[in-house]
């Protein structure tokens, strides 16, 4: 039962104790505020006309601004836990002082002070409690737990309001303050105990909370007072919401004043009415819990209150003041605002601040609470001026004002959505430092680079030479020639390559000087290549016969790479090598590949037909590297015949996008293995033809969708509208398949022998989640979703929580809800205790049969092999081993071998 409640409320493993403690503290604080507000309202309505309430609003607003300013100063000096403890103690002592003053003195204005002070206590307690909680959770934890913790005051206020009806006849209204003092005292000692046991967590929750955010340069208005547009947007939303609430509250209290007169009547009605509201809130919480926020989405959750209030307000406008009393109509609106504020709006506002840095998070909560006194001042001043001019406020006027405010309130959620997405994006930035540009034409920079060429670090020398050459430095040739005498092999190799690239024939004497008996053997081949390339003479075959294979190859590359006609004897030597031994054939292919000239297709075609795997594999690669499209079909035929698919895949990346033209590839006549190779290679090929092939393959080969999505994502393709529709259908199927895999995992929990299968399912879900995210990035916002994928792979929990919240704003809710379930499952799979109660519908034997026979979940080969491997353990339960005889013809080598092994040991089991 206990686990079922935790599961229903979306509380994860390891969070139960923390949530329970915070819930109880919120319960006691809520009860204290309930008794205080009931007493103050009853006394006020008994002793004052309703026209005095706007004045109270103005006075309370001014007082709250002063108190809030003082609170923010204290917030910068104390940790959240210590501050909350002092706020509770201060509230308890101040309420006790109010009781003493009212008991000893009989000034009528003391009731006004009590009403104002009840608002101060409400704001201080709420702000300090939620300020502490805000720093305990990341955005996704807050999304699940804020509504649960915030619901602590619901039963407290319900019990508090109901107990008023029993207590007031015996102790009076004023003595209700004693009950409030008692609740504050209990909350203080409970929190003191909790803080002593887990105080380190509270104190460390906000290590930088007191740090002031400094911005270089001039500050904009938003940055100076709100830190960012998200806090400003939520502040505007909160201000409009408070204004609506106070107008409804004023009208409701005015209607109560018309119906009742004595303090006992007023206290009883107020307590019963608000107790009913808290009961509705509890029912709402039990039915929906925090999952309603996840299902609706943050922006949609903020629209619930405006929508419902608008419907009630529309009813008021249609009646045209035709009802004898609007007490219960406005009472309904008050209940709606109370219920939705505690169960949806406040938790959502709490969640929206979570992507921000700790200091900005506290700033956001402070700004939100600053809007409370501003709302009181605006509404109080407006009502006072209106009543002075017109004398009374009609129901129709109230309804018309509310319509305008509700429209603006709903519209402010659009600003919040944009600002929230911007905040999430900023929170997920990689933070790479970008330095100043290096101005290569600057004289000082060039001087520094010339000095760096004398460095003892080879890479610095090479980098400096490269930059100087790119800048057009006039002395680059002298620097290159000087570096031929460098002590570093890497520098010499780089210099020789640049001498060849620039055809610096003046370097020939220095190159000949370098080529001597003491030359480094690793440097000799490239020196020979440079000499053969730069010298005017064609050389002789006799000279090359005395060279080793590597030097001989480089000499021929040098001769064949020269501009103009090549000595026919050199070309004949190459042809002889192409029909020689395997080593010579490979050497010929290396020479052709390095020379990179046309005219040798016939030699490559000849070598494609060679029987040696080394030769035909190398020939396939050379055909691709040199883009010999005349040999494309021959290379594909050889690869299929010889099963050289890996080589062909690499060659296809060399051939490039043109290999996917219809004249070379026709999707209808391809084997399955060749299709796989073409899809994988297309992912590494840019431009349009590879994309068109993948889009056509998506229609023709639906069972290859996972592979095609990977390829489209890898090549950063922009799919067409029809492809997007196919991908959206694939999203739905893939998510359903993984929800079924998740269901298998949960139902396998009671069976310890199935742990290996659980691990396989969990691993597969992780892989599929990445595939789904890659597919989503193709259809929706690629850059931001790729950041989500990156953080998912890295496992940065806090940043990934922000990333998932951003994902909710980027993709349709129909995908996000299920995807969010899978992501939470993948993160919590190591703690299956939370889910254990869900198990029990299918046995291990049933699940294995489903995976091996129908495979509706589309489990991969590894998972199916693991399921097959577990069969011998199920023989005592009478597992039908005949299912192993059923074959669908698509089993791969791993599954076939596993099945053979299982069949071989079953007779011995």
C-alpha cells in the first residue's frame, strides 16, 4: 500500500523520506496560516464595512514591500534552512504578540493590523519554505515532487478550517491565534529535528546562494532587476494572477458581508467554505497528482486556471445580474483559484525557475513574491478610486474587468514559454571559450610566428610554418629550406611535402645533400619521391631496381605525379607490377592510389578480378578513392560475390554522393546485405543523391527504418514532408514497442533468474531512446535535440533534466508524454523497488515466448538470444521447447548459435 501511494504520486526510490519530512512541515505551516487567516477575516468582516477592504489592500501592499525587501537582504546572508527556521520562530512570536495585544487592548484598528499581518506571515512562510525547496531539486525532480510537497497544506487547512466550527463556540475567534501559535511551534521543532539529521544537505543545497551576479559592462533594465526574461515573464504572469485573485476575493467577501453579520457566523461560514475548497484540492491531487503537469505540459498547465475562470465569468456575463445572490458563483471562483494555485500554478512556477543558477532561482522566487504586494497596491488603489467615484462596484463591471485580465493572463503564458525555452537553451550551452581572432597579416603576429619556427616543439614549428605560408609571408621559402636541417623528423617530412606542393626545384641541391648513407630510413622514401618529382630527368629503371619496396614505390609515385609526359618505361613497369606477385599487385595499387591520375582504370579493373582477398579489397578501395565510376558496378559485383561488404562501405564513402545516382543504384534490385551497406555509407555522404536514396529506402524497406534514421541523422539531412510523415509514424511505433519492453522489464522483477534478460531489455531501451531522439531531431529542432542526445550519452543528470524540459517545448505532447516515461524508467532502472507492485500480469515463460515467437516489441538479436539462453532454467515450469523449432528465416548468426547451444543441453537439463 505504501509503495502504491508513492508510485501513484510519482515519488522515486530514495526520495520518500525527504518528501515526507517536507510534506509534514508544509502541513503544520499551512494549518498555522489557516487559523490565523480565518480569525483575521472573521474579525475584519464583523467590525468594518467592505469598502474598507481596498484600504487594507493598499496598506498591506506597502507593508509587504518593506518586509519583502528586508527578507531579500536576509536571504543573502543566511542559508535556506537557517532562514526558514528563523522565519517560523518569528511568525510564532509575532502571532503570540498579536494575541497579547488584542487581549489586553481594545483598539478597533488592531483588527486591521491583524489582517495585514496575516498576509505578511503567509508571504514570509511561503517564500522561505519554497526558497529552500527550490535548491534541493533539479527541474525534473521538481516537476514530480513540487506538487506533492505543496499539497501538504491542503489537508492541514481543511482540518484547520473544519476545527474552527468546533472551537469558536468555546474559545472565541481571537483565541484561534493560540492554535496558530501551537502549529508554528510544532513546525519549528519538527524542522529543527529534520535539519539536525539532514542539515548538511540543506546547508549545502545553495553553496553560491549569497553570491551576487555581476555582469561586465552596462546592465539592461531586465538584467539589473530581474536577471533574465524568464523571471520578468513569470513576474508579469504572477502580477496579473494576483490582481485577478484579489478582485475575486474582494467581490466574494462583499457578498459574504451582505449575507452574514456576527463574527461567529462569519468564522463558521469562512471555515466551512474554505475547508470544502481544500477537500476539492485533495481530491484533485489524489486523482491527478503531479502527473497532470507532465501530461499537460508546463505551458498548458498554466492555461488551466484562466480557462476555467473564463467559463465561470462567461456564465456571470450571460446572467446579467439576474441572480438574487452571486455569493456561491464567486465562491466557486475563489475555490478554483485556491485549488489550482496550490495544485498547479505554484508548483509549475516553482518548476519554471529550476533551470536557472541557484542565485537566479532565489531571485525568481523573490520577484514572484514581490508581485503579491504590488498586486495588492494596484487592486487596492484601483478599487478605492472606483468606489470613491461611483460608490458601488456592480457584478457586471467585475466580470468585464476579469475578462480583460484573464485574456492578458493567458497571453502571458506565451511569453513564459519563449523565455523558458531560451533559459533551457542557455543552461545547456557547452561553454566553450572563444578567443580573439589571430590576424595573420599583422607584423607583430608574423614576427612571433617566425620566432616559433625555432621552437624545440615540432608541432609548434609545423603550425607556425603553416600559418606563415597561409598569410603569404614573403620569406616562407627560406624558412622551409632552413628547416630541412631540423633535428625533428616530423618537421622535415612536413617541409619536403610543402617543397613538392610548391614545386620548389631550387631545393634540389639541399634534398640531394640530405639523401646520404646516414639518412634516417624513415625519411629516405619521401626524399626519393621529392627528387624524382622535381628532377628534369626521367630516371632509369635500373636505378629503381636497387631500391627497397617502399622507396621504389615512392620513386614511381614521384615520377608518375609529374606534369607532362611520363617515361613509358615507368608506366610499363607499373603494368608489370599489376600482373606480378601479390606484394607487387598491392604495391601497384598503392602507387595508383597515391598518384591520383586518370588512365589507370584498366589496371584497377584487372586487379578487381584477382583471387587474393588483399588485392581485390584494395582494388575496391582504390576505385572508390579515385572515383572510377566506370568500375562502380564491377566493384559492387566483386564485393557481393566475395562478401567484402565492409570494404565496399568504405569505398562508397570515397565515391561520394554521385554513387547514389539512379544510373548506379536502383533500390528495387538490391540484396539485403547491399542495402545495409548503402544505407550506412549514405550516412557518411553529403549532398542530395544519398538523401534521396535514403528517403526512397524509407518507403521501400520499412524494416530498415532504424538504420535509415541513423544515416539521415549522421549526414544532417533535411527530410521532405513525406519523409517526415513516415518518421512520425515510426516514432509512434517505436515508442509503443519500447513501452512494451518496459512492461516486460517490470513484470520480470519478481524473478531473480531473469535478471540477465532485464539488463538486455534495459540496454535496448537506452539504445532505442537515442534512435528516437535522433529521428525527432530530423523532424523538429535539430540543434537543440542533438544537445539532448549528447547530454543523455554523457549522463549529466542535472543538465539532462533541463534538456528533457526543453524537449517538451520542442516536440508534440503525444510523443513527449510516453518518451518522458521511458526516460524516467531508463534513469531509475537500477532501483526497481518503486515499480515492483506493477509486476505480475505475465510470467517469465510468457514473456520469453512473446519475444521469441511474435516479437511484437521488436526486440533485437541480443535480447532474443538472451531470452533463448534462459529457456533451460524454465524447464521445471513446463516451458514449451517446441517453439525453438519455429523459424522465421531472419535469425542472425548469434541467435542461431544460441538456439543450437540450448537445444544441445536441454536433454541433460
